[in-house]
C-alpha cells in the first residue's frame, strides 16, 4: 500500500475551515441535507436521512472531480469543484502524467493512470490530496502495459477494471488494504482479440446485474474491425451468450471504434462510435435492447460526401428524450449538438455557441445537469460549463481550469448531521 500526497500542501485540505472552497462546500451540504435525492447510481450515492433517537448520521453532497491534462500533454492533475453556483475549484491535486482518467463510487474517487503507468489510486473526496492506496493493474512479471481505461463498480468491495492493453479484465476489491487483496478475479475476453492479440476493451456499464463491455477491436494498423459488446453476469462473472452473433457470444455493433456506452434508464443502451481515424465515416450512435440484445443504428455519421456533423467523439444521454453529442471535424475543431435519443433527430444549431471549439468531454451529475469540458483554444482558457438540458441554458459562470478537462465524475462528501 502506498500513501502519496501532492508536493505542495493545500491549507484548506488541512484545516477544512479557512477557504472559500470549504465554506461553499459546507453551505452546500447544509442546503442539501433536507432535500430528496432519488438518484441511486453508484457514482452519485445518496443523501443521508435523519436518524432515530437523536443519533448523528452522515448526510452528503455531490462534488465534481475532474481529470485534467496540460495543453502540451506534458503533465496532468485532478481538480475538485463544488456543484452549486457560484462554483469553486481546488486544482492541481495529485499531479501526474497526462494520460489519465477518473472514476468514482460513493465518497471516493479513483485516479487511473493509463499507458505505461498502469496504476489506480483511491482517494476520499473530502481529503482529495491524500491517496488511501495505489495499486498496480499488472500481475507480477506481466510484461507490456495494461493501459487501464475504466473502472466499473458493483459495490464497495467489487469492481471491474477494463485493461485496454490486455485481453483479460480484472475483478478487484476497491476496499482492499493491500496489493495482494486487490485483484480477486479475471474475465478473459481474448476470444475477441484481433491480430494485435487484444480486444481493446475501453468502456462499460452495469445494468440489471449485467456488465456490458465495449470492445473496439483495432487491428495491427489501428484500423477498427467489427466492434462488440461482451455481456457479463456480475453474480457469476461469466460471459452470457447473447445469441446474436454466429462468431462470438457478444453483441455485434453497427458502429466502429466505440468509446461511450450509457443507458436511458428505460431498457435501452446507447453506444457512441467514432469510426475510422482517416476519417472513414463508420461511426454514429447505436442502440441495444437490454432484453433482446437487438441493435439498431440510431444516428449515422454520414459518408465521404455527406457528413454534416463530422464524426462523433463524445456523448451524454440525459433521458430517453434528451441527449448530447460532440461533433468532431478535426483536432480542436469540435461542436456540441443536442439530439433526441428516441428518434435520433439532431436539433438545428449548436448548443451554448460551442462551434469550432475544443470540446473535450461530457458528463451528467445527479441533478441531470450536463457538464461540458472545453479545452484551451487560441486565447480561450480551459473551462467547464454546466448546462440545464431543459433549455440548454448555462448554469452559473464557467469554471476556469488550469489544464484541459478530460473526464468528470461525481463522488459525494459526507458530513455529520
């Protein structure tokens, strides 16, 4: 087990009482303690309720944790932001490399260092400069890089680590107190490997006791082959034969090079695919019926002559009627689009005037507000914008960032009541 701290101390983290960030966080917690929160997703947790017999029980409020990277990709760090306007940020936490991402469950977030770093660290959101543990995602003697891309949680003692650089996913115990206790199992997805000997597992989601694993299946020249979704029974950790493919147990996708899989909460999964890098317009948005595993191409990104939105490099499903897509025309030339996940119809115009900008990531908090990451561009600073999906209006002022946002997740900070 390793303990790691930021090289420079942050006084608000030591005193928890002297800065504007902590004051705003405390006020937000007090304001939220009597509110209802019916979002029970693991990333968001739930607010506490008053205990009986005068006992003190924890209440909680949501914070945003952001993985960020320098514009020149020489370094990275994490930021913690309050989730009610006026937003307040504490930045440059746990400085590291730029190839990072972040996940969360309950009151903890997990920093994921990817290619050639191959480690995951657990951090409490209320003490975000102190690492509880940091473990490798390589077995002893295992060569190459695991390149972990995602961590998907069943509960506090079980999660899945998708290792993009290996054909085997790990089953881990996030509550482990030693490296020896961290890995508790494996899921072999080597059947989907290409001539790179990898299935390129990149993202996943758990719905109704099933883990859906996205596999890009890039060949040795990094050309995307037919993409698949493996379906895993989380009770037995065995793959389910979906009966939809003659070649594999998994679900064949009608889009290539997928990177995002999300649910509308009503039995439909949505998969966003980027297509080929050259570009070849073989991406879009596909749906999966969680009962039948049937797929459908919902949004087509077009062809060589007609591709009005470019390729799609990001997606956020808010509900069965509301979603967002990042249209990609080239490096730092992106735009934000709204669409209807029921019909696949993309609305006219660009959301929040985000056109020809460096739009990097989309995430949704427990209030169903959409957090839009915008990287530095020309004279514009990196920032996060929070949008109300009811009318695409911006909530509060943009949160200016020192580094470009890569991914946002939403753990909770518990307080005694």
